[in-house]
């Protein structure tokens, strides 16, 4: 023990003595140290002479360069407002944008400047400015970027499976960025943006539903992104796609998956959530900020926008943080956002009188939910003589009047209306709309999940239209959306007309009228009609036509008339509208650009099955128009199956007429088992009247060589005027069948189109 204490004392003395000499025991003398020569001055480090090149030369502490298509544009659109609200005024951002572009295309187009949009947000600005005319190479070498992001197009096959092509493109683009930045003394971090899965799966790669569900698409693209980040050594991932999936689990999800068109993010909450993901991934950590307390909001209310409010913003932030923590997985946030209200029990309503009917209509139009979804039954024929001013059940207004937008205001009927084969009698419907985009008839709008059946409109009823604005008119209903109608008969005549002086698709100028329904739309599910019957005459005579005012332009005339249905389409998706068992016996006297016996115009994904037109069509329209006995056109995905025409079509001044369908211009349209027998078809001769004359006994014009014809037949008479008719025979029928037979369609053959004697 004594030895240990001695050693510790000695160690302490030695340690302290290292600072100065012991005055008692100074130790040995130190030799003189020779004088050292002066050290030559070292040359100063060369001053950094690189300066950012205009217009990227604003004074900034942090610089972000985004490379991507519209999915990245969605992700960064709200960043300027978020930065301003956070008090961040020293960040410069640039986004190089080309719609639909993939990484290989960005890699190959490194030097290209002609087709890019370049968006710049200088420090302190609250909006993006388009400064197009730059290439990726120019932007990459014009400033020292702190972060560069790259995004692949999830809607194309490149993002569905890992390939050498994809890896080489990503590595090539990264190398180009790094080479350009190294040359100016910079070394940015590179992030991969994982964008979204689609709601409308048919939008992916323009192929037929490559995925069964949105969740399946998410699984595929997230696995691809994980591989890309790992194998290409990105510094991180910004998963706006995971944010989107997370947000879709909340109460803010809507009928089109928070998109504006089935695949792009909606302009409000979805874009905001994506911007929150970008902010808290690469901006907030640098600036010591989070989205907590950020006051930026986007309160626009529109059909393609979910507003960013004090209630919704925190939920989007949670979705963003879930994506940052788990970029390849979905975080369940179903506890957040609005909740579905408790269901309301429908009323069971029996209608026995006109007073009952008016009272029911009033309840629906006032928004009484139990009436909106009621189970209604007619217990007797309803004499409506006492009703002098009819207001449609479910009066509504379309927010825009285009084929792909079905947003409405008003209260559409969504219950079950069973006429029990009773009749509506003496109902005089007079409609003179003083605003655009209304829906007019016994019903204004029949909405999602509704069923209307077993109803008769007696010949004592009538409808008179004087329309100066867009709208939809039908004795049964103006608009049918995502609903079903079965076994409804109309004997009521329709008179009047509508003005459509505005050019193609103008919102104020599109009018659709049907003997039963004006406008049929599949928005979120298939709309169907079955066993419609019309004997009501549209127009009174050749001298008292249903007028159209003015022509809206070739191919898209503003007024469309159909014996049963005016216009049939979907909401930009691949949902069908199926019309089966329709029969038209009513004559049509009109001066409009589109008129047909069954469906005035069969637009996107319209199927007309087992339907017959026996009513004659007389149309005085001159020049550019489309007239057909079954439908005037068959759009994308359209099908005519086992349809028969026996009605005459007399339109001697029109250059586009046909016994079944006038125009076929989409690749996947089908015409099978269709016949026009014994009918007289009069219109300008397609072979002698110029290139825009689409006339024929069966079809007018086929413009796509993959349209499929099968088992069709025709007979009757055909000519430019009634005095120059040619009888269709076994020898000439094929020449008179329709235009573009030789160079359009390999299925337009004598084996698929036959002569049919009466």
C-alpha cells in the first residue's frame, strides 16, 4: 500500500512538472536551439469564380432542381406558398417539365431545349414562372444545386418492372447531372420521387386495365422504386405516391380517388400533401422547419379540387409524414377526415294523385334525404290536368356541360320509382330555361343507384322546349347518371327547339334531347336502360320541325336528338352505358346536326343491344351534320349488337347519313348482327359530293381499320333525292353499304355484310 501511494505521488509530481521547471531541481541544461529560417508565405487559395448563370443567379442559400413530368409538377405546385408561409425566403427552385416523359426520354433528351417547360421560383416568390427554352444540360450546369430529384412515369411499363434499360437510363441521367455539377465544384444530393398509383387504371400506358386495383398498381410501382433507389444509389426517396395512398385511406377520399381526371392529383388537398412530403423531406430539415403551424391554405372549391382547410391540412401532413417514415408502404389513416353520416332510412311513398306527386317532387327538390332515396310506387294512373307549371323531380344543374364532366348541383333522385305500369296523363311540361346546363323532364336528374321502372307517359302528355342555353331534355328525365331505367314507355309528343349558335362543345351551346332521356352518363358505375319504348313524335311535320337555331360546327353540332336517348357517354373512364331492348316507333322531324332513332349520339363506351328503330327521320339540316337511324356515331369502346332499322331517313341536304350508324372513328368499335331492311336512305351521295360526305345504307364512314363488322345485312333504297332512288340489290348492295370500304377495315367484307331481301 505504501508503495502504491508513493508511485501515485511521483506520477503527480511528474505530471505537474511538465508545465515548468522545478526550481530546486532544474534538471540538465537544454542545448541552444538554432534559429529557424523564415517560412515562405503559402499562396492563397484561388478564389471561387463560378457564378450562377441567369436566370438562375438570384441570391439563394439553398437550390433545388426537379426533373419530372406532370406528376412532379403536381408535387411542387404548392411549394412556393408553403415556403412563403414558413418565412423561408432564400430557396431557389426549378422544375423541368415535359408531360408524360419517362426517364429514358429525359436521359436521351439531355441536350434538347425545344419541347421542355422550365419553371422557376426565385427566393421569396409565391408562384412559378415559365421560362421555357432551356435544356436539362443548360440548367444542370448553370448553378450549384443542393438537391436534384428524378421521377419515373408510373403510368408506363418502365415503372412496372426493373430492366437494364431503366437502370441504364437512371444511371445515365444521374451521371450527366453529377458530371455537370462536378465541373462547377458542386456535389448535390440526388433523390428519387416515387409518384402515384392511378384511380382510373385504364389510363395506364393506354392498355386495357394492366392492374386489377389501385392497390395492385401501388404494390408494383413501389417495388420498382425501392429497387431503383437501392441499385442506383440515390441519396433518398420522396414518396409522394405513398402520401397519396395514405390520403386515400382518410375520409377525404372521393369518388375519383382524389384525382382530377382519374390519374393526376386533384388541384387542392392531394397536391398539397405531395408538397408537404417534398418540404419535410428536403427543405424543412435544412431550414429547421416543419409543416406544423404553416398557414398556407388553398380554398378553391371545384369539381377537381378538394380545398386545403384548417381541418384537412393536418390530415395531409400526417399522410406526408407516414410516407416519409414508410415510403413503400401504406399508412392507414382511416380514423381521420370526414365520416360518412349515419344512413337515412328511405320513405315508402305511395302516390295516388297529382297532389301527391307535386308534394313528393317538392320534398326531393328541397333536399329531404328520406325522399331523395325513397321507395316510391304509383297506386293509380295520375291525372296531372291540375298541374300548370311542372318542376322536375330532382331538378339539377350540371357544373359544366361536356361529355366528361358530370358534377351537379341540386338533388338528383336516388331511390326507386316503380310506376307499377300505371300512366302519367295530361302532364304538360313547358321548359324555357333562362340559364345553362339544366336537366328537364318528369325527372330532372336520376342519380346514382336509382331505379325507375314500369312507367307509362300517355299521349295526352306533352313536352315543349324553348332553349337558349345548353341543357338536357327528355319526357322521362333530363339526365341519368349511374342509374337504371327499365320498361318505360312514352307516347307524348315533343315540340319546340333549341338555339346552339356557339362553336364546338361550347358550354352554353350543347343541347341534348331524347324521347325518354336527354343525357345518359356512367360516372362511377355503369348506367343502364332496358326496354325503353318511344312512340312520341319529335316535331310535328316537315313544316313544323324541332328546330336547332344555329349549327355548332361540323361533327359537334350543338343540338342532338334521339328517339329514345339524346346522348350517351361516360365520365372519361372505361365504364359502359348499356341500352338494351330499346324500340322507337316515333317519327322525328328536325333541323339539327345530330339525330337518330335510338340514341342521338353514342359517345364513349355506349352499347346498344337488341334495339329497333321503326320511326322515320326527316331532317332539313344543310351541309355538315351526322344522321343515323340507330345512332349518328359510335365512339370509343362502342358496340352495336343485333340492332334493326326499318325506318326511312330523309335528309337530302345533309352530306352524312346512314341506315344504322353514320360515323365510326374509333379502333375498338364493333358493329355485329345489325340490319337495315326495306328502309329508304336519302342524303348527299358520298361518292360524288366531296370528301366530307359520309353516306351509306348501313354505315356512313369508317375511319379506323380495326373497327369490327360481323353478320350485318341490308336492303332498301338509297339516293341523293327521293326522285333519284336506287333499289339496293344483291349486285350493288356492297358498293352502297358505306364509305371507306376498301382502305379502312379488313372486316368490311361480303362475308360480314350481306344483302337481305325483305
